[in-house]
């Protein structure tokens, strides 16, 4: 069946406009497009110029109109609170239309921004779709971010309203969100006019008179509103993701291309038909949650699962199998980290065998490199294909995957298989020349990118051009390094910038360095990502103190750990910092972070020819050894 993939892929590159016009027919448009691809502002390309549609209509109303009102749209399964609920398409539509009314009544309309700061509860999905319904632009902020990160996003997006919940529930306990929200609004220069708050019984929040509105009370009085027809190019959402500094990038997603591409992926990439149950065990705060908990499954008429829990500890490493068998999940999507945690707690897969997984067909992994051990373990114990696929917040859907709906290719653990139709992937060297097959270089995609990918960054077109388009003219820079082998299999090896991947979450070490540098005793610092058995990578900080500072090193290290937690958030998993006398540098003053990481991970490294003082590396090694890293010598590789 491999030829279906080959012919589809070839057609997508040879005739992209015809290819995506065909895919666009699966979406209901209020007005057809004038041009499939707009090339008038190269290198900024746009899809479906002049088309009008509504994403919420395509996700809900059209299915109800087609007689599917009784089909389950959303299953909320929350082992962490011991609750569950099901919503049919008609029920979800009713909630969304009424919450859209709540927003509209408060003056939120087309183009206005709404920040959503919520845990994994159904109201988060309702709020996202309600924004789409009235043409407002949502920006979901992950609950594990601290008040400062929320404040930065409030200032950038300038929302008219914020929708939040009183608390989240984590294995460590109840996390009160409202104090974080209040602090963020206090810190931000921009002030939203309204905050609509879901009061959860585990921790009710104090309301600010005149600004805060209770979700339940507002919904009781709300009037349902219809969908607003928006332009294909109107933004559907902004999702902030880590850049190389403390200033996150506001990735913009438009309505038209997004709906077309996501609907297309459900059958072609995931092999899932309307009516089947699809489960992405992620969070609505990440792109996977946007695309594959909310939009794609609903656009395709699937049942989607909103899971409020963890792969282990809620209550045990068997919870994924319980959910799959209880809700008859056909395909699941999660991060390799989740499987590493399950494998640690249930190495022989005993809990897997307690459940009937007969209807489960495919497991998809993404968000970080899927190590072959994890892929093989999952495949052995589940007895289904385990498909690694590679994508980014910016792309919104997979760049490389084993496209199940186009005939599965042989799985090669360590590779997310081949470029997905629409993606013209290349590997370039530093000079911009193509490297031979099998050789590592920068992974780039030839422009135009397919529909559904980022058209720009929010209020920052120059930054968009600079970050993604400038280095290799005519190509999109993924900032991942890797290679493509002779058979077209893609291998994604490492980021080329200072982004690290912790438990499938993308974090900027540069942003953490900015926080560390703000400590009054710190003269210089560096943060690197070091290997972690479960989370893939975790950040580790190095501090050089100002002359004359005599306070205990452990105290200062503890203080910077707290600073990262309160400034960026617990999601950073920043737990280790150490004081060193100096940082290793090149003679021109560049910190040798790569070499430090190799030492931490006990890898053989090449002594950098330009190193200022090689003796510093021994000091770094000893400091790392004290905290459990650099276990082997990691001697320099022979030249
Ligand atoms: N709200 C508030 N705090 C949150 C949060 C949220 N939504 N999500 C995470 N946190 C906190 C956690 O409580 C934890 O805090 P702690 O340091 O006080 O314990 C911290 O952020 C780190 O969380 P996490 O990365 O989830 O680590 P963990 O040690 O609690 O759990 C795993 C480890 C492997 C179970 C967990 O990382 C996991 O489920 N990973 C899968 C990741 C995933 O699905 N990614 C989506 C991409 S597809
Ligand atoms: P995010 O934007 O949070 O989705 O993170 C995107 C980054 O995660 C990519 O640029 C890669 O570095 C990494 N990533 C995602 N999926 C994979 C994968 N399947 N294999 C290797 N790296 C991946």
C-alpha cells in the first residue's frame, strides 16, 4: 500500500493548489475562496483568499444539522477528581452557543482576544469553541505557567476578557489558579474588562467586584448566539510558545487553512473515521491539545476525550488502558515521556493485560524524540503499531509521520518516518547548500508551507521573518537538526537553538538564564538541558557569583530554583542549580553550553579548539557529579 502514500505525496508537491482545494471541499464554507494560494506578499503566503467560514460551525453545528446530535462529542474523564461526564454534539453545541452569548453580551466580538487559563475541564473546550463561534481569538495559557508568564501573554494579546477556573488539581494537591490570575493582571499593563470564572468545589475563588463573573450564574441567564462568518485569514487563536528569550512567540493560526488541514489529517495521518473515539492525552494549553483534543476530532465528527489525570499515580500506571477500554478508543496520541513513566512503574506491562484493548488500533507519539526503547516496549506490550510523528507549535500538525490512512510504511524506531504530504522537507548545511542523504544538517521546509501552519507571529511580523524565514531564503527553518536517509525516512536529532524539551514541554533555557541573572548575587549564569530517564531532558543551572558574596552556595542555589518556579512556573521542572567559580568559554567569550551538556550526560566530547581554559571543564564535571550527573568520565574524544 506504500504507493498510495507516494502518489499522494508527489501530488501534494506537484499541484499543491489542486491538492488543498480538494481537501477544502470537506469543510463547509459560507463563501468559496477566490484563490487557493495567495502569493502576492512572498515570502508570506496565505491559503484560501476570500473564503469565509466558521470553525465552530464545522466542528459542531454541521454535525447536528446532519442528524448526529446524539453522537458523543466529548468525554470528560477525570481520575484525579473521580468524576466523568459525556456530552453529545447537541449538548456541546448548546453550551458553546450559550457561552458565546456570555462573551458577546460583554462586548467580545470578532477579532477581540480572550485568554483562557484553565485546567482540563470541559469548560475550557466550551470557551475555545465559543470564541471561534463569534470570531474572537482565543489564547490558551497552560496552567503550569506562573503569574509572570501569564502577565507577559496578557500584555502581548491584550485580551478583552479572561476565562479561568478557581483551581487545578495536580497529584501534589490543589493549585489555586485565581491568586495567580489576580497577580498576573496586577503585573500586566493591559487590564481585561471581564474575568469569567468557573468555581470548582475543591477551592472557590474570591471574586473582584465589577470585573469577575461567575460562569454558572452567567450561563443561567445566557442567550445562545449563532456563528459569525469570518474570513479564512482571520485568526482563530494565538498560542504562545518558547522562543530563545523570555519573550514568548505568539504563534497565529488562521481559520480556513487550519480547518482544512486538520480535517484532512484525521483520516490520512491518523486513519480515523467519523464516529470513532480519538484520544490525545495532552493538555489544552499545548498545541497538541488545540489540534487533537479540540479541533481536528470535532471537525471530523469523532468523539474526543478530555483526560484530567496523569499517566501514573492517578491512580496507577494502568489508567491509560482503563480509559482506552472503557471508552473504546480507536487511536491515542501522547508524549513518549508518559510511556517512560508507565514503563518505570509497570515494566512487564502487567496492568495492560487487565484490560480489553481489542478495539485499539494505533498509538501515536510526538512532542519530543521517541527513543527506540520506549517505542519497542510500547509496541511489544500493546501489540499495535507505535507511530512517532514530528511537529511543532508553529506547524499545528505533523511535518513527518507514518501516514496510517495512506498505507502504513514499515516502522523504523528512532524515525518519525517520512514527510507528510504538503511538506517539502530538505536538509541544508550552514551555507544553505543541500547535504547528501544520510548527513546531518538543518531541517527546513520549502515555502510555501501547507495550510494550517503559522502565517505570522502575533504583532511581530519582523520577528516571524527573522526567526523562521531569514536564515535560509525560500525555506522555513524548523530549528531542528537531523537527516533524511536514502529511503526518505526523517531523523530528528536535536534543536539548533537553546530550546529544551522537558516531559514533552518546550522550554527556553535562555528564558531561565534571564531569571537567574536577576538574582542579586549572580554575576554570570548558564542553563543547559541534561538527559533525564523519564522527562527526556531537565534544566540544570550554573551560577558564577559576584566577587565578595559570602552567603552559602546552597542557599543561593535554592533561591534561584524558587525564582524560576515563581517566574516561569513549575512546568519548567527547574530543580538543580550549582555555584561554580567560572564558566567554560571560548576565547571570544561564548559559553560552551554544548560541551557542558556532553559532560553532564557522560558523553565523549571534543575539546573545543577555541576554549579559553580547559581546566574549567574538570571543575564543571565535579560540580555535576555532586548532583548525580557526569557519572562516567566523558573524556574528550580522540581527534
Ligand atoms: N497546572 C498547575 N501545575 C502543573 C500543571 C497544571 N496544568 N501541569 C503540571 N504542573 C506542575 C506539576 O504539578 C509539577 O509540579 P511539582 O514540581 O510541584 O511537582 C510540575 O508542574 C511539573 O509537572 P510535570 O511535567 O507534569 O511532571 P510530574 O513530575 O508531575 O509528572 C509525568 C511526570 C511524566 C507523569 C508528566 O510529565 C506527564 O504526564 N507527561 C506527559 C506529558 C504530555 O502529555 N505532554 C503533552 C505533549 S503531547
Ligand atoms: P512544541 O512546539 O512544544 O510542539 O515542540 C516542538 C519541538 O519538539 C520540535 O521542534 C522538536 O524539537 C521536538 N519534537 C516534537 N516532536 C518530535 C519528534 N517526533 N521527534 C523528535 N523531536 C520532536
